[in-house]
């Protein structure tokens, strides 16, 4: 299961999505999340799904990567669908004991499943196509107006990016510790819930020690390189908007407008 967590991973490439300005990608991701909760209707979700899969196709990221990122949250998707399936009132399809399945329940179950899948896939695309260093610069530039309020913008951007960068490392470290404990006879996959929780103690303690050790080594390395935050810092790559970024922004605005107006379109067509 740990191998299926792909948060924070970066897949290098030279596609249009990879070459987009990172600031534009961050703003587009935020806008996509907003319109995803606005367009809660068939047309809006179809366009949202088509948009995110089109971006994956342009970025040349395999479909198996998307499925791999969705596997860890599959229980959440199923649980959300079941809640909507059995506990939404409406026209009944069939009843069994205290459970009643309605057409409205089926409709909202599908809507919620598609929304969660699009949400995870759309936000994961940002880290898949943007390196941590570039992402740090983009976050810092977007938060730069808050520097006038004496907000430590550079430090905040650095902390967020380091945390995101070390997620795959900590996952790999956790898997190694679990395999080592299993080799010593630890039973981590069976037993009652309380037994499983107690069995995780020998995993969590070495993991915390390893995380603190990595943090100390990183801090020492930054001090040895005379790191003093954003003071007097220059950038190897200057962020600039190009012609392709303008076209990409216009395309995203068009798609998001269609998703936002999808409720009106559904009402006009009598859908949903």
C-alpha cells in the first residue's frame, strides 16, 4: 500500500504541461478545485474529468500512475459512495432491512466518486509536472505581496516544499522499517485493531528518530552552505510568462467557464 502513495513525486518531461509557468499551474490547480465543487452536475463533472485526463495525456503521464495514486484513497471513495447510496432520500429502487437505495442516492454516489477522483488526480498533476525547486520559487513569488506585512514568505515556501519533497522519502523509510520488523517476526497485518496499533509502535519510534535525524542533517547542510533565507538570494531560473502560458491560461479560463456555467446548461437541457 505504501508503494502506491505518489504524493510529492516528480516525473520529469518536456511536455507543454511541464513547461508551463509554475505560478500558472498553482493558480490553475486552485481554480480547478473551486470549479470542481461548483459544477456538481453531469455536464460539469464530465468536462472536469475530460479536462484532467487531457492534461495527463498532454503531460505523457501513464494511466497506471493515476490509478496508483487513487488506490490508497479507494476506501474513502467507497465509504463516501455507500453513505450517499443508502442515506439519501428520494425515489426508492429497492429496500433491504433498514437500508433503502434510491435513484437520488445512486446519482449523488456517482457524483461524489467522480469528484474525489478528479480532485486527487488534478492536484497530483501539479507535483507530477513541477520539480520541488521550481515549486518553491513559484510559491514564494505568489506570496511575495505578503512580505510587506513582514510575513516570512521565503521560509514558508521552503518549509512547504521540503515537507512535500520528503513525503516519498518517509514512505520509503517506513516500508524499510516495516519489512525489517516483519523479518524479526513482527505481525503487522493481522490480529485485532488494538493489536495492530500496538504492533505499529516498533515502526513509529524508528521512523520518528529517522525523520529527526534527516531534519538535523538537512539543517546542518544548509548552515554549512551559509543559508540565510531569502536575503540576497539570486535565482538560476527566472520565472517569466511566455506565449504558450497565455494560450494555456485562456484555454483553462474557457474550460472553467464552461464548468461554472454547467448548472445553467443542465437546467436548459433538463439534465440532473
